[in-house]
């Protein structure tokens, strides 16, 4: 799963994108599989993904996650992509 999020900590929105590292961090922290988010995603889930993505993209964030939550105004999902490998070559049955 790859999300592009618009995050605004009060200075205007910044777009960040999740990657595999961010998803694994999410799974480790919340002891949930990323695939569980298909059934619904909460604001804390989105904010954690945004927080970790901001850190990776060099966006300054508070050290404490809860302080990030306090500073962030509503977050928007810009796009969502499923990270599937490129389909391989088709093998014909003869």
C-alpha cells in the first residue's frame, strides 16, 4: 500500500508518501497487519503513517507523536496505490 498524504502542521500542507518502511513501522507499533486497514482506517492510523512519512521526507515534526497530533490540522489522502509487483511475462501452455 502506498498513500500520498497532505499533512498540515499549521504552516500549509506538505505532501508525503508512505513506503514499505513506514508500513512495517505501523505494523510493529500497532501489532496489526497493513491489510487490516482495508476494513477501515482510523485517524490515529493515518496520523502515524503521516508522522513516519514526514520524518523520512525530512519534514520537521515534534519528537513526541502526540505533539504531532496536537499540531496537525485535518489530514487528507491525496492518492492511494496498491504496491503490486509488475506482472511477469505470460507463459503460454502448449
